[in-house]
C-alpha cells in the first residue's frame, strides 16, 4: 500500500483529540432533528480527509444547522487552512421534497413549521464568531451556486451532497459538481438508503471509485474518490473504516 496512506490518521493522535474536542464543543450548540444531522462518524471521516489530503476547497450542499459544515470548517482551521463553502438557499420552496411518499406528511410538516431565516442567522453567527477565515455561507440553491465556482475557475477537493433528496435535485448536484472536482478529490453522498438517491449512487459508481459506506441508526452515507489508485482506495477504505468503527 502507498506509504502516505499507511501513515494516515494514526500518526498524530493529539490532532485527532483536538479535532474531536472542537467538533464536540460545536455539536453541543447544534442539535440533530428531523430536518438534518451529521453523525460524529461522518464528521470525523470528512475532517480527516481534509487533514490527511490537505484539501483546500470543500463544499457542503445542504447546510441546515451546520452539523456537516462546521466539522469541515474546524478541519480547515486546525490543519489545512482551506475553506468550506456552505450552500443552502434556506427557503421553504427549495426544502419541499416529494420522492419519499412514506414520510410525506412529516416532510411537509417540517417545511411548514421551520423558520429558515432563523436557521440562516444562527449558522451565520456561529461562522462569524468562530470560522470567519475558513467558512463561507452561500445562500443559494446548489444549481445556482455552481455558476459562481465555474466563473472563478474554482476546483473542488471534496463535495458533501446533502441538499434536496428528490432524484432530480440529487442528480443535478452530482452532474453539476462532478466537472468541478480537482485531480484528487472526494464526494460524500448522504442518505444513500433513500430510493430517490439510488440513481446518484449508480452515476457516482460509474464516474468515481467507491471507497466506503456506513449505514446504521446514526449513519447513511458513502464516500467516493477520484484520482486514487486501486491500492490507495483499498488502503483508504481500511483507514476510514477503522477510524469510524
Ligand atoms: C437534510 S438537510 C441538511 C443537513 C445538514 N447537512 C446537516 O448535517 O445537518 C437539507 C438542507 O438542504 C437544503 N436545500 C434544499 N434544496 C437545496 C438546494 N437546491 N441547494 C442547496 N441546499 C438545498 C435545505 O434548505 C436543508 O437545509
């Protein structure tokens, strides 16, 4: 296995403790609920990728309260000095979903009772107080924000896709953001057990290399890579699985 992957993660357990302490501090302020949530395992997987591959530009599609955004900001702040771009329009209209009929009532009730302006204000405040240098919140739909990245010729090292889960929007996210990926890069796809997300998994399996997935009570995500050799993918899978087991 390639040497740098062999050494990954375990070379500095002090760094990992620092990372976990800061994620824990922020998670205490940002609860999980029906509208969203990012487990400590997924947070750790994404932030370790940022640290170990020194990722510079990462994107969080679907910010909600920020549980997947802030761990990336923390990893950039502590290790890579990069930036995470959080993308979320924070509107009722964009949050409507209709491809999961079994929970339609809950989905509709969530949208009608959620104060999206307050969510945006709360996340903005946490960024301003903690992660101004390493986190930019873009209040747009992911399909609109992609034009900004293109205009700036920005290459993306990791994209976490957790916006609208209806098939049309997940597919738009994968198709729009795949061309922006840098040479060595990652996509983390959430809610992989949703039927509506299946076509996105099929496309990602064609275009990238599947690294690993975690599906249990707290987790429902898969990680794909681009630009790593077969051996590197296997090595990375083993490392991540060990870290988040
Ligand atoms: C499941 S939540 C995200 C949870 C979040 N990642 C976390 O870790 O808690 C989905 C979010 O996607 C946002 N959203 C809906 N349509 C979107 C779009 N077209 N582009 C970006 N975000 C979108 C919603 O406003 C909502 O905040």
